[in-house]
């Protein structure tokens, strides 16, 4: 299988992962529970949301890097025309 096709599949999976992380970040911390949540539970929920957001940005950054590599045009260097003396001068 071609490496570019594999990379495109990984990129598509990365976008799906980012969407799932967005869902985690958008969930409400306080649900229909009666009473107050403990400070520890609120702190853990906030930390989970922060981690989900940071992971999403990290994945997006890596996706952009890989997309740039895939779409980067291969630069073909033109061969230099040199005479006998220029070839031997090195």
C-alpha cells in the first residue's frame, strides 16, 4: 500500500479523534446530580476538559504538518551545465 494513502487514512482518523475530543470538552461538568459536587470532582472534570482541548490542538498541529508534507511539491533541481574545468575544480 502506498505511504501517501496510509498517511491520508491516519489524517482522517486524526480528524475523527479531534471531533471526539471536542465532544468531551463540550460536555457539561454538572449534570442532573442533586447536591453539590466535591471540589475534587470538579477539579478532575476541569482537568479532563483542559487535557482534551490540549490534545485536540496537538493532533490538529500534527495533521497540518503531515498535510503540508503530502501537498508539498517536489522540487526538481535543474542540472547545472558545467564545462570540463568547472567539474574538475572541486
